[in-house]
């Protein structure tokens, strides 16, 4: 099986942009988006790993445009070159997150089943929490088994805001 999300490589640069969920830090290796972090996010790496600031690095322009469209309720899927760094298992989980339909949620157990390991819901939860490209790789769409909002590195208030934004955009479509 081909790895749908390549490993991060190259020199890192970062930029920051405002959003309805607060400032977002985008990190690029020059060719791929390798990180999207919220302020006060759990598992946020040290800023020294982001590289120097650079607003003109590819794919920042596309990411800025697509995130603006997403927050305006006009974009339901991202089309950006991604390369999150993680273990093979984490990358499998993150690739599966990309298949959760916009405005919908899956439980950790359902996500574990989708990657072919139905007994790995705890490991899936840990991998989900380590997702380095939040929003674009929609870890906010994973909920508890009863549909409850549980565990989100950006905080449950942000998770609720993102899910509400998507549901409202679908309702208005």
C-alpha cells in the first residue's frame, strides 16, 4: 500500500494567520504543509522546530486561501500538499481522518475499524491527538462512542465551533 501522506522533509518555515478559532501557525518544509497548530494546543511542538518566519513559502498562499474559504463555509475539502511527520500507524490514522465526510463525525471505534484494527480505539485516539495538521486533517470530526465531544488538542470549545461551522454550512447548502 502506498503511503498517502509522505514523511516531512526539508527546511522548515512558518507563518501565522488569524482565524475564528484564534491564531494558527502554519509550518512548511518548502513543498508541503507539515504543521497547522492552534495557540495553546496540546502536543504543540516547541516553536524553535517551526523554522524562521516566511510568508512567501509554498504552500502558504494556498493554505491561507483554502482556510479562509473553509471558515466562510465555502470549502468542504482541502487540496494542499501534506507531509505530516509520524509513525506508520499515526499516518494511517491521519490518512483515514481525511476520509471523514465534511460535517460528519466518526467515533474512535469506527475510525479504528476503518483502518482495519477495530480493537485499537485507544491507540487511534492517541494518534488522533498527535495530528500535526489540525483542521486540514480533520481530527475534530472524531467523537466519543455516544457522540459526545471528547478529547481535542485544541480544546473542546474549538472542536464544537468547527463542527458547528461545518453543520451550519451543510444546512445552508
